[in-house]
C-alpha cells in the first residue's frame, strides 16, 4: 500500500495583494521502499508541499495521508505521532550548536519513553549507522558539512520513522560530499527498507538515487513516473 497518498491537494496563501495559489490539483502516490524524487524550480511549490506533508502547514483542499493517517485534521497529539513517523533533513542541518553530536541525536529521543541508558545506547547505534561514532563528543562547528548532515540523518532516524523526507539536504554540499550522503541514504534504504522522499532542484540528485520522480511546476505535478523512463534520452 502507499505510504504517502496525496489527493487534489490545494494550498493558497493570503497576501496583502490578494491570493497566491501555491499548490493546486497535486496528486502523488509514494509506495513503501520508494526513493521518490520531487523536482522543480525555485517557487514551484516544493517547500509548501513538504510543509503540508509533515503537518506544518494547513491546506485548503484535498488530502494528505501518511501511513494511513490524514495529516490536516489530526488533533495535536496525533500530529506529533505522525511527525515522529516522518524523519526530516534540511539544507541547513538545523543542529543545536551548544550540544555535542551525541547530544543533538539524543534530543530526538527525549519524549520517546526511553530511559537515559537506553537513550545513550540508541544514540551509539544511530551514530554507528551513519559512520560517525568517533565524533560523538564533538560540537557541530567542529564538523564538515557532510558530517553535519550525517548527524541530522541519525537524529531523523532516531524514532524509526516510516518515511525520511529530505528537503534540499544536499544543496549546500559539494558534489563529492553529495555523492557520499546519497550513498549513505541508499545504504539505509537497502538495509532498513526505509522509504525516502527527496525534494530537490538538482537533476543530478534524482538521477543518482531515485527510482521514481515527480516534476512540479507552478504548483502542480506536470510529469510523474520511473526515473528511467522520464529521463531516458530519446
Ligand atoms: P519552492 O520551495 O519550490 O521554491 P515554495 O513552496 O516556497 O516553492 O513557494 C511556492 C509559491 O508560493 C511561490 O510563488 C512563493 O512565492 C509562494 N509562497 C510561499 N510561501 C508563501 C507565503 N508564506 N506567503 C505568500 N506566498 C508564499
Ligand atoms: P512548533 O512548535 O511551531 O509546532 P515544530 O515542532 O512544528 O514547531 O517544528 C520545530 C522545528 O522542527 C522546525 O524547524 C521544523 O522545521 C522542524 N520539524 C518539523 N517537523 C519535523 C520532523 N518531522 N522531523 C524533524 N524536524 C521537524
């Protein structure tokens, strides 16, 4: 069954000079174990779509269903549960500078119900998963961009999410670092059966890792299919 199902999604922003339609007639089906790319130019509606999927933005029409639950109509408690089932990584990493690498990852476990010892061993396990065990006691400003993103990936996976949502996560990284992060994501997909949604403006990212892709333009999906078919050279 589909892990993410989006039907006729519509989102309008109200501004001083009227209304701005950011999304209209968006339909998407993301299956379990997909590495699904969503690509579009700046202003196409990618961030708005991400915010509708993780419950940060109320939408005006249609539905967003993640792991069997509709996002927009949830009471606050259930929304928190859904957000825990969606791991997020960002272009800007969003790490806390005053906390160590291990401390940053542990933050995601604070309301997991695990006691201190179990949290520590889970953090160890997660850092090993992203190959960053030796940096556990370092601070974010002592890390390279790629290492920071690995910490963010470990944090995003802390609560065993059913989907990892990557919002321009490699956009600030050089091509080699991008390659190594995508290789890590592919490895996590292969070993954990993780479903990954990658939002990007970079075609090269889609080609390197995704099996399916949707092209978004001016608020709607204009093309969708297997990467192999969509980007096949005629
Ligand atoms: P992308 O992430 O692809 O760059 P966005 O989702 O940020 O696209 O934006 C989609 C459209 O919605 C753009 O035209 C943008 O100007 C507009 N938009 C985004 N956020 C707001 C907002 N808070 N208020 C008004 N318009 C917005
Ligand atoms: P608020 O207190 O306004 O509800 P949130 O808890 O929604 O704040 O978001 C706080 C921060 O966490 C924001 O920077 C947001 O982008 C980020 N965030 C939102 N959803 C997730 C998620 N599923 N995983 C990780 N970070 C998230």
